[in-house]
C-alpha cells in the first residue's frame, strides 16, 4: 500500500483501462481499529502490508457500485461492513451498520450523504475536518481538477450540485481523496469551489 499525506493513511489502486484512470481504496490505520474505504482486491503484497498494520476491523462502502472486494475482505479479516442508509432497501450484500447524513462514524470521521448521484444516499467522508474522501459523485480524471460524475449517470443533476456545494462549504478541506482518478493534495477546498463554478 502507498503512504498518503498523513502517517495513518494508505491507499492501494487498480488501473481501469476503460476509463484510463486509477481506482483507489483507503486504509485508515488507528489504535482503536483500522478502517478500509471501498476496498479493491488486495495483492499479496498489500494484504501482507495491511496485516502487518493490524488488519481491518471496519469496511466502509460509499455506494453500492463500490462494493468491490468488501465482502471478501470483511470475511477474511473479521471486519464489520458499514454502508449508506439510503441504499438499505436494495443493497446487495449484508451490512452491519447503516450510515446516515452527519453520522459521527468514529471519533474524527464524519459521514455526509450525497443526493442526486447514481445511487441514493452515496456517502462522502470527512476525516478530522481536513481530508475529504469521495466515492463516485466527485472524481478527477485530470490531475489537479475535480469533476462530477457524467450527467448521464446522475439521478438528479440539480440535487447532485447541491450536494457538492455542501462539500465546497467545508473550508478546512485541504486534501480530496477520490475513489476514481487523481488525488488532490493541497487546496482541496478551492478545487471544490472551482468544480461548482464550472458546473453551473
């Protein structure tokens, strides 16, 4: 796994040739139990690395299109699965805890439910006020620039933009860790504001 901008954050990635971007998964390493976000399959190297850091106690899935290898990894490591309450009626795998808007998931990690994306109640996560973790709605197919999920995949563009405006109001955000594309290290709040300005 690759070390990110904080000593307690790692990611592992998989290149998607259809979209010419990387897909990413996040590992938050913490004394109270490690948290994975949208985990992709683990290589032997990444599995060994994660196990050396304490494995995983929780898996957070931001939306049902990012289940990826969540169930397999949760079973292997004895982790609990957390997912969006907005998808409870149709979520395709068992979930231990449903997350709603403004949930304090763990100390330092908050959930924000996003409206208008391709699945209902998609989650964004805010880590200690400065790091935003996104699933599908906010992505980055070009380095240094955030973008929205394409209009054809949005369930409601107006509501999706309103959700991103909420994210853009988080003035302390410096880093945006996207599930799909290029990560943004530095000036994340400004990149979110630029995304809104381009999208209206």
